[in-house]
């Protein structure tokens, strides 16, 4: 099941440099691959990624591709500001794939995704695979990973969502 919902993120983020802090770094200049381990924090404009291991590669055009994972039993974290509004999108999952060329973030396994209006939680989704498409301003949620029975998260393999009306006075307070 896919649930498209508009989610316009900061367009300028894709052209910003990626800054990464970690306990360790292994870099292969020939392959253009860097592996950061231990308390990894990566920022790129308004994007923040946190986890235990981040493998980043860069293509000849300068686009960056990252796979962020968490320690066993934990989840990695993603956050990004939406363009021209006081809203933030954030999520957690066991693995987060980032593609700067496609401007896409994929959250895999025990995935949760949230929209905050200011500091107030507005919308919340969970599933096994969540794809956040910045270029098309949409995201989709899948309750199962490749048709397989989920491990963790919802035992039914179904998508869960809470969508708050935009003009809800209670949500604004």
C-alpha cells in the first residue's frame, strides 16, 4: 500500500556540502567510498542523519549516496526542514538510504516517519519501507519489505498513519 502525501523539502539541501562526525573513518580514494563508524552525525543543509555506521560514496558528478545503519536493536535517525514553511520531516529506521542525485531518502525496517508543524507533531506513519521523494514532494509507506513478513514494527505488516487536519485548532496549540 502506498500513501502519497505532499512534503516539499528544502530544495537547496542537495547542493550543500555533507559534514560528518564519527569515531572512525576508513576511506578508499580510488573507489570514492568513505565508511564512518561510531556515533555518526552527518549534516547537509537542513538534513541531519544519525546512526552507528555511514557508508558514503560519491559519483564523478559529485552526487553523494549514503547508507546509514544503527546498532543492533536501535534505529538510525533522519530530519529535514520543509521549504518556506515552519515544518520538519523526520524519521527513524534500522537503515536509511540517502541519494542526493534523486533527492530521495528511504527508511527500511521498523520505519517511522513524522511531520512537525513548528514543534507540534502533526502526521505520523509507520511501516517497513518509507520512501521520501523531495523532487516530487511525496512519500510512500509500505507495510512489508518485498512481500516478506515484517521483522519488528507492526506484526500485521500493515501501514499505520495518523493524519492531522491542517486547520485543527487543537494541533496548533
